[in-house]
């Protein structure tokens, strides 16, 4: 998969979290800018490119912003990665990293992270309906549930997001316990539901869409002038 005009790209997923094991896939996430003149016609360019072997997802800048403003946990990782996990960083990408806190809102972070965690819990509960599910896959869903709860609560309470988890071994032990009994995940989910409800968030109720919009317009200006053959 060849995508041009990459603004920001890095390694995400289990490798970034510190939860990878031998044989784990290496997931990459990135953002690109479509040439501005391609956005002006009747047919819009593709907004996302997804590939496997290697596992890579790249979103167009506008789509990435919409997802981030909605609190999407997956895309949000891209602007909170440790420096060593970035593989592409451009000046516009660095600008966006600098704006990352303006993309956040208390309600959207809470709903998105708890929502995704609840989806993971439902997958665990439905194990009996998928007899071919392996203990490894169940343990993986359990680790995701715990990570989403922990990271989401940190972001909600402090306005900061730590990508690498504390005590990775505790996540693996949790996964093993849930693989043996999916209901073992229920107390953790209830704990974080209560924690979110009882905690006053450091985040505003609404994100600052003005900052994201201004950044996106700078992207459009740069890639329009380049398309016309004049310096950006």
C-alpha cells in the first residue's frame, strides 16, 4: 500500500502498550493529506487505507480529526505516542501533537472509552456463542478491556494519556483469569464505571473544534499550493 503526503505515522497497538509477546503483529497508524484539488471535484478521494502484512491503517487528515474529536481511542493514540514510536513526523504533524488536548472533551472521552470497553465485555460474555474462540483471543479481549478502562480514566481525570501501560504483567494475569471465567471482568468494568461517575474531569465538556479546523485549513493550503507547483 502506497500512500503519499503522510503527516504523522507510528507504531501503535500491543507493541506501543508494552503488551506484545513473541509472534504479536506490529500495528501501524498514520494520517495523510489528500491533495487539496482532489477534494474539489464531484468524487471524493478515499479517506482510509487499510492493509495487512504489514498491519497498517492510514486516515485522511479530515477523517482523523473527526474521529479524534469524537473521542475515538484508537486514533487518539497517534498524537500521544512516545517519541521513539513515531516513524514519520512532519511540521504539520508536530502542530497537531501540540493541539492534542484541544481535541478532547469529558463526555466524548468517557462515552468512547467506556463504550469500547463495554463492547469488549460483551465479546467475552458471548464466548459460549463462538465455540471456536480460543483462550488466547479471550485473553486479548480482556487485556483490551482493562487497557481501555485504565487509559480512558487517566485521560478523563488528568487530561493526559499514557500509551505504555504500568505493570504489563498484571494485564496478562487479568487476561488469563478472564479466559478461565469471562465474568471475572465484570468487577473491573463496574469499578471504572463508578470511577468515571464520581470523578470530576479535567477536560472541558466540548472540544475546541476551532483549533482543529484552523489546523486542517493550513493542511489544505499547503497541499493546494504544492499541487499547483508553487512552494508551500
